[in-house]
C-alpha cells in the first residue's frame, strides 16, 4: 500500500510536469502575435492544432494498442522527450503561422503518449479507489495546463521565451522521473497481439458507451472554456474600464482550481458513487454555460471572478470520474486502448467547439457565445441517464 502511494505521487508529478507544454503557446499568445505578426484569432488556431495533433496521436496509439503492448512508462518517457522537442521549436526565429501550427501539432501528437498513458499506468496500480487516484492525476493535468499562464504572469520582466524553455525542461524531467521510478503495475495485463478491431469493439458494452458519451459531452465544454478564459477576462475588463485584471495570473487560478475540484470529486465519489458525482458536476457546469451571458453584466468584479472560479471547478471535476467509469467498464487487456480511444474522440470534439466559439465570437456578440457550450453537458447528461433496452423491458 505504501509503495502504491509513492508510485501515485510520482505519476501525478510526472503528469503535471509533462502536460505543462499543452497550453504553452496560449500562455504567451500575445507575444507570439507580436513577434510573428499573427492575427488576433491565432489563439483558436494554435489551440486547435495541439488538439488535432493529440487526436491523431491517440488514434494511432489506440489502433496499434501501444499502451497495452509496450511498457507504459517507456511509452510515457519517449513521448515526453518528443513533445518537449517540438514545444521548444516555437522559439525558432524564422517561424510563421504555418510552422507554429506544425510545432504545436506534433507537441499535441506526443501528448497522446502522456495523458491517457498516465491514466493507464494509474489503472494498473489501483483496482479499488481508482476514482480518487485519477482525481489526483487529472488534477495534475489541470495544473500543468494552467502553469504557462502562471509562468507568464510571474515572468513579465523576463523574455516570453522563458515560458517555453521552462515548460520544455519540465516535460523532459517528468519523462525521466516516470521511467526511473514507475515499473509495470500489478494489475497490468499485457496484450500479446495487435488487435485492430479494439477501436470499435469497446463500444458494444452499454455501460462503457454511456460513460464515454458522458465524457464526450464534458469535453465539448472543457477545452473551449480553458482556451477562452483569458478572452473572457479581457472582454469583461473592456466592458468595465475601471477593472484592472492580471489576466495571466487569474487565468492560472481559474483553470488551476479545477485540480482541487478533481481531488474533491474523487473523495465525494467514494461516498455517493462515481456516476452520481459525475452527473452533478456535469449539470452544474451546464448551468454555468446557460447563465454565462449574465456574468458580463455583473458590476462587482469579485462576483465575476467567483463565478469563473466556480465554473473552473465544475467544468473539470467530472473528468477523472468519467475516466474511472471508462476504465472499469473496459476489457482489462485493452484498458489502455479504451482510455486512448475515448480521449481521441473527446479531443476531436474539442476542436469543433473551439472553432465554433472562435468563429461566432468574431462576428457576433461574444457575451452570448458561451451558451453554445451547454450543448455538450446536456447531451452528456442524457447519455448518463439512458438505460439499456434490456433494463427498460424488465420494468
């Protein structure tokens, strides 16, 4: 038990360090726009490029059953090194929008060997209490994602390139730590052969399908909210000129507080159940989406920040719970592949929502555009509430 506790800490730290490259370009987006003469909508394109790379990476990892056929820690290590390599490529002085999109794409591609593989490693060590364990793990992802905003906020006196350099070094350190400290888990069942049909067969199970669809609805909202958090803060400050925000620092706290929510959700799930806890979090984040236009009318900046902090908590609290449900309802031999498949589809959905918000927000009232994010949670709630046909007949 003590060894598992140490292993979980190492996995969490490694996950935090390596996922810091995920939103590295978002943390310095204004500097990228100024230095490489990009347009103002570059944020949506660069974010989507990372997501698209992650999608293709998870698709290939899933089809080839990488996480189930090879030692997960080695896969994690190699992926961490390669994602760091492409992350630092952003510093190339000859860059333009196309090259930046390519660097961010491959950063995302190799993150496919970090985030879902990290969950797979945790699942190999924890059969019981997986929800709580993944709560810590996804919490680390949240903090890693938010870190570039914090680095930008505290390094205003230093060149913006320091954010890219620091996140690159952190990714390498995380990969090395995982390789050295984390052997194969006791519950790992290695897949002995390539199973190209695993990508499709996992969805035959109703419980797995329900959990996956709930996760897809959650993902429609999550990354769009994270990507546009700085824009939401700027929009409010433009509407209320007397307001002075440190946008990078506030973005870090609004996104980063979700890490605490993941941990709290994990503990709550041990009392009321994983599925019920996920349902409540999804419902609350849906409400936040629906009332989001009202937040721009708040005269108190403190109430505005409190609302965003609450939204930042409920928007991510269900993520480790959905991953727990997916892992529990997958065939053990293809558990890693199942987690990777669900990540692949989920992140594909994030591109659609990010681009829709990015496009509509450029010509319509940006204050109302975030209502569209409620579509995902609504569909996720329906998926979680749907029972199999056999169960309906028994009634």
